[in-house]
C-alpha cells in the first residue's frame, strides 16, 4: 500500500486540536512539552500511547488529572517498547477475531534518554527485532531530568550534571554521547529519523512517516530542558535550531537502510560556510559554562573535533562528499 | 481459614486519571506575561505551534490568535520566536 505524502501548512497545524493538553505541569519553556504537542498533532488517529516514567509522564498524569486526550498507558522506566509490543499484538489478534472497528490504530511509545539509551534499550531492541508495528519516540533532553539531572548515555561530552559535576576532578561528563540512532539503523529496521522541534514541519512529517510505515519506526527528537541545562526558558526553540546549525544534532532519516540528510542539514552540507562553531550553541547553557574557562580550552577543542568527525561520518553515510568551509 | 484473595478480574485494573488537565490552571506560575501588538502581528501562527503549553489559540473564523492566560507560564518562547517581534514580555503588574 502506498500512502500519499501528508501535506500541511502552519495554519492546518494551529487549527488541529491538541491531544497533549494544556494544564500539564512541565516547567515553563519545556522543550519536550512542545515536542509532545507537535507529535500528537501529527498523528492520524486513532492512537494509543504508552510512556515510560520520566518528566513527561509525571507532568502529564498527576492524579486525578491527565493531559492525554487519547488512550494512554504509563509503564515502568524500562518497558516502554515492551508495552507497545503488547498493545500491538493485542490489536492484531482483535483484528483477526473481528473485534476491531478500525483499519489501523497507531501505537506510539515515548521514552526519555534514560528510558532509551540506558535502561530501555533491551526492550526496544527486542521489540524492533520482533518487528512490531509501532513508533518509538525518544525525546532527548540529555539527562535524567525527572530525578534531578543525572547523566545518561545521551548526555553529551563535557556537560555538567549532578553525577558528572564540573569541578576540580572532572570537567563535566568524560564520555561521549552514544550514537543511538545509528544503533537503531543497525537493526535493519524500516524507518529511523532524527528531528529537532525548531524545524517543526520536518519533525511532523517524520512522525507521520514513522506511523505509516509497516513495522517498527524510531524517531530521535532533540528536546531542550531549561531546568536541567540551566538555560533561558525562552530559548528552547533557539537551541533546537543552533544544535542543527552547528551539526551537534544533524537531522536525517534512514528509509530501509538508505540514509539521507533532511533539508535543514542538507543546506549546511551544500554550503559549509553556514555551519556554526559549537561555542555558539554551547554558550548560555549553564551545563557548559565551565567549558569557556581558560583551563578547559582543550575540552572546547575536543567538542568541536568530535562534532566535526561525527558530521563527516554522517555525510559519508548519506553519500555526500565532505567539503570544508 | 476462609481468607479470599481477590482474583485478577476483581482487582482494579490500574490507576485511572479521570479528569482532564484542562481543569488545572497553570497561568499563575508566570512572572512575565506575553503581550502582542496586533499591528505588528502577521498571523503567521508560529507562536501557536511553538508554545509548550498550548496557551495560544488560532481562530480561523476571526483570522486571529488569542492568548489563554489561564495556562500561559510566561516562558517567553513565543516572544523569542515571533518573526516580527510583535510580542513583548511584561511584568504582570505592568501588563494590567
Ligand atoms: C527501574 C527504575 N529505576 C529508577 C527509576 C527512577 N526514575 C524515574 S524517572 C527517572 C529518570 C528518567 O530520565 P529520562 O528517561 O531521561 O526522562 P526525563 O525525566 O529526563 O524526561 C528515573 C531514574 C524508576 N522509575 N525505575
Ligand atoms: S525538568 Fe526539563 S524536561 Fe522536565 S519538565 Fe522541566 S523543562 Fe521539561
Ligand atoms: S509569531 Fe508573532 S506574528 Fe506570528 S502569529 Fe504569533 S504574534 Fe503574530
Ligand atoms: S510565554 Fe510561553 S507559555 Fe506563554 S504563550 Fe508564550 S510560549 Fe506560551
Ligand atoms: Mg532525559
């Protein structure tokens, strides 16, 4: 079955009612909250959502209130993907028995970086290997925010968290961010993409593609957290733009293993002079404040070096030839 | 002993949140209030899309946006992203 490409304007999206409702208790300027609103506006419906514990689960389900206008199931920290597997299997059997009145039901599993890179990866890997038809959304705020900003496998190199504090012993997190989307591509799954909410149209198109594809889809979404990043709440969308422009978080998709850059990153590959230095992205974020101290000069150089190396590796994967500015 | 353990059909299936969070107002969290200049506003609706709290509504029939201060937490994202700088953040007292 081929599906027609979903075309929409800003006003179409603005007019669509929210399925992730106001009255949730995320901090002011919460990037994941914007991301959730956008994702839910891109669903076809009917939709069932399941979500691992973490900030967005907590803020949207404080008893007796719910911010979900669709069926939603909270699950343990590690089991977002296993829950989605069960839901999808149940839908399949109901359809077989003639007990489902819908042609298709979208199943979405949400988890944070802790719930994906770390404790959730086994359930995710298994669900993808079994081929369940669902969309897994990783909203990446780059630490365990809900429990007080502990580092995760998704926390970037050099970032200060409560378990990787910048001080005399270490200059923030010593390890590098785990390439989670590449790990998912290595599962030979039908659809993997990365997205950043400043590029809302790109993000929403990818949500729809991930839902339409048969089999598992994985979407890695950049989601600034002003509380944990010690950044200005007004700048959450600005950082989601700068992360893409500095190639710290490039946007791309892999369809059946065929990898290509999405427009915002493609434009930078075509005009490398538009690629911003990483310090333009890092500055203003309290978690990186120490990087600008003279004694940490090497760290800043290293962050730039690693960003460039990963960008060039991505360019090669996408069949682009790296050009220098 | 005649103790009876409830079977799985008898116990509550799970905790259920029965009320919509629309009934929980978050508007009093804010320090600064977004105020829009309708002259400068082009009705591009970007602020409606970017607001984390769904606190800006688009009314196609009026061809206009409307702030819902009952939910707005005063983050300033709308003001920061507005392409025409139509939104200013004001201290609550000033905006009244
Ligand atoms: C097995 C288990 N260990 C620890 C916790 C406590 N816990 C709840 S949420 C959370 C962190 C979630 O981090 P992440 O997935 O990144 O989501 P965020 O809060 O950052 O949005 C932790 C450690 C738990 N609920 N279950
Ligand atoms: S701590 Fe961060 S992710 Fe959690 S609700 Fe606050 S801003 Fe959002
Ligand atoms: S972003 Fe600015 S110009 Fe666009 S609708 Fe909002 S206030 Fe008006
Ligand atoms: S200040 Fe923040 S919460 Fe209030 S309307 Fe603007 S974007 Fe929404
Ligand atoms: Mg997190």
